[in-house]
């Protein structure tokens, strides 16, 4: 008799936002795979119309409480692209620094509180702490230091208030970094330990020949700048994003699936950045990667926990480099002259590339906004992973298979809150 | 026998997840909280769900779909105390900007396949749907205040969260008034305390993310802002921000918008 089986998870846990999983197996074949996103849409792109450009970093931060800096960074860079302003020197460095803080905070949240319990067999980090207290405590310490960078530069951890188009409202004095510096040094040591720990976890045998997409910069591991590149020949600027990527509307999701025109699914996030930018990691991060047996290529999404740990180490290393060369700039921001134009930017959110586009009038009022978050870019790839993963394990007991399917999704640290809030909006021009 | 730990539940409606993240951002206190209460339902942090009733429910997010309007009633039935956390749950949040438009037309224009989308015309606060025992302000909430609220409810007392304006917090912090000293427009005089007056300390005006204080004088502040060179349109936008659907801010924004329309 042909066996039918359905794997259903109505509310996915340990992801940011509301989603569900649905897999249907019939006659030993995976018939249907859906990552359902039912988080209600919030219409950001619609109500951004008519707002002033200076409000946009504060408003778009509210798309995501976990990665507000990413939204602020993509917003200010897109606006500066429109107004032909280039933020350089120490102000540019401070933007990298605040991004380091967000990567550390967000990666630590995912590594320890959302992802690690899957590997160690617990329902959450609190249960895990009963047997692995020191690991959870280390995670909380690392996370706290990341949050301290964001608070110092941004005023608070969640929805920071200090980022503006052209720079910041206020910049720190050199002495403000004294206490933080000590914590970063300790954090860097713990981050190395943490890479070693993550590499010792056991990983399912699973690989896929993904198209990785990430920014690539001439000499830095990417945060705010660079060309959009892939391992299969893509190389474009953010201005050409809409020509190469397209969003599909599917019935089971309140977020669009973004695909590469004529090529299909692709992957963004730590795994993509690592595979495309290994040579841009700091010597310490490269050396640590080699020490734990990683090569320059990693195609196992379950190992993203090691890559996130490595990126966290890089962020500590980079934050220290920035602080050590810091001199307070004369002015906290550059003068902005709005003009009628369209601006484009991609930056690297913790979960992957985040695209913003704004059309602005000569008074600086937003006429049209377009935003593509990392999770809507990864949705199709996640569904592909689920299909491939289940196909090889159809005989596995249902509860174990369900758990591993959830883990397959959590590999991507999906931020469903972000993804949903960006249904692509096509409003009629007035 | 050991005393039963109180059961804490965290619920999410339309939101950015930032307010519930504030609980996980209590890095120094999280393990202590977990020792004191049973985290019985907190999907962002755990797969484990313990059935209700719950002693304390923290509710994040606003109501924007028919399904959520039903779900919040269920949450209320299961909860001894229900506390809203943040601007979305307390006033409808930034997504309440839809409330000023005709959403039915709006959706038809916006979506290629509107049938896929189920949404109400308004984003509303939890208190418009069920009885709320306490509202914690902020976009996002302040994590110290969150810990205070949890401790207070579990200890059977009212939380100590002052309802005065951000101005008082600037004085406490020793920040020079950005409006008086630098002529920077600031919503501090009408905004509920709780953040610790962060924006003025970073040389910018408050933008009202904690919503209106008790009995705010928005008319007087609007006059002051005009005196500093702000236009009615700019003032309207500022009131129609992260707490646009809170009565006092909604009305102040509407009034300034009307003045602007009358002029043009």
C-alpha cells in the first residue's frame, strides 16, 4: 500500500514572527512543501509615501526589532544615493561599528537561543541551560556586548535613535569607548571559543549546489557597500536589482518569493557571505575557520551555526579595529540637499542582503518605496531544502522528521516579521 | 511540596517582535526570570507550550485581522492578568497609519491578488477589543520597565511607571533642553516618560515613541513648534507617527493637517 504522510507545524517556534510548515508525502514522494507565512502585513511601503526622507530610518527600523540597524543602514544609503552624498572617513567607520553590534547581538540570539537547542536536543535555551549553563551564559554575555555597541552609538538596543541620513545626530568621544573596548577584547576571545564549540556539534549530511548572493567589496567583508555578486556569475550594482530579481506572489504566503530572473531560487545570509567573501575576513577569522576544519566553501546549511559564529568573531575583531583607529569627526553628519531622484542601496543584514529603493521629490518627500528583505529572498530556497531533506528521509519517524524540518527552516534564521511587512506594493501613481 | 511557579505567556500580534525581544535582551536577568516564573508560552523562544490558564500574559502587537480579533479574546479568557507591551498593542502602532486611509480601495490598488490578503481596515489597540490590566508604553518598551511590570504583577502590586512627560526625564538626566537651547522641535513636553529621555541626550528632539502623557497640552506645543519654524504639515506628521492612533496625538495631528489644508 502506498503510504501517505503529512508533516504539519501550525506555529513555528524559535523564529521571529509567525509562520507554519506543511509537507505532504504520498507514495514515497514529497508532493508538496510550503513554508506558510501568515503574519499580518503592515503596509510599510504604502505609508512611507508622503513622509519626509529624514523620518525614513526611524520608520523602517520598526519593520524588525531584531535587525533595526539593517533597515536604518539600507535606508540612509539609498537616500544618500538619491542625493549624491557620500559618507566617508570616521562617520563611515562608525556605521560599520554599529552594524558589528547588530550582527553580534542578532547572531548570538540565533546561535544560542534559537538554533543550538536543535543540535543539543532541547526545546529552548532555558531547558538547555539546565545541562549547559556555561554555554547559555556565554551566549548571553556575547549578545550583551553586541547590544552595548548598538546602545552606545544608537542610544538604545532596539530601534536606536541616533542614525540619520548624512551620518549621526551625535558622535561619541574617543574616551566613550574605554569600557566597551575591554568587553570587546574579552568577547573576541569567547567568540573564538564559540567557533570551536559550534564546529564540534554534529550535522546532518546535507548539501546543495546553491546560488549564493551577497555583497562584495574591494577590500572589506561586506556591511554597507559593494557589488551584488553570486557564485554563478552575477555581478551588478544595487541600482540594477530590479532588472535581475523578481518577486512572485504565492497564495500560501503573506510575503513574496524573490527569485533571480531566469535562474530561480538563491540564498542570502551568512553562508552566502562566507562563500563569496572568505578572503575578506580578518586574518584571525580565517585562521580560526581553518583551525576548525572549514574550507573556503561550505554548502551545508546546518553548518550555518559555525559560519554565524565565525561572522560574530569577525564582528568583534572589526569593532576593535574601528575603535582603535577612531578619531572624533568634526561634525556628526553631512549637509543634505534633497533633490528629485531615485536612490538604491543594498546592505548586509544579519540574515542577508536587504534592498531599499526610494523615489523622492525635490522637497525630500517620499513618492515611492520598495523594500526586499532577506527572508523573502530565502523562502524559495528554504522550501527547496525541505523538499530535498524530506525526500532522503521519508522513513524517519514523524516526530523526529518534524523536528528536523523545523531545524531546516531555522538554519536560515528566518525573520518572518520582516518578510511579511514587505509584500510588494504597486500603487497607482497619483 | 514546592510552590507552583507562576505561568508567564507572551503573545504576538501585528508587530516587529522588538518588545518581546526586550525580554531576551535582559541578558543579566533572564535566567533569574526563568527561575522565578514558568515560561509557559513564548514561541519566539521555545517550542514548549504549556496549556493555560496563565497568571500573566504579555501581549505585543496590534489587531489587524479578523482572526487576530478572535484570538485576543481567547488570550483574555486564558489570562488572569493581561498586560500590553509597546506602542502597537497600546495604540495600534506605526501600522495604524492605514487608519487614515480608505483601506478597501487601498488594498485593491496595492495587491495583484487581493484575495490572498485578509486584513481589517484599521490597526487597533488591544484595549479596543478586550479588558487590559495594564499598558506598558514605548516603541520599543524599556526593558527595566518590563522587569518592573513582571515583578509587580507577580507580587500583586501596581507597577511603578511614572506618567509624567519626557521633560522630567531630561531634567533628571541633566540634559539641557534642546528646544530652549538649540531651537530643536521636540515632542518631549507632551510625551509619556519611560525611555529615559534618550533623543535629547543625543542632540535631537523627542519624536513621541512612548505616546501621549497624561493630559498633554498639544495645542500649546503646536504653537511653540510653529514659533520654531516648523510647518503645520511637519507637525501633523510628527504627531501621526508611532502612536498616531492614540487619541491625543491623532487629534493634534488632524488639527494641524486641517490648518495646513485651510492655508493651501
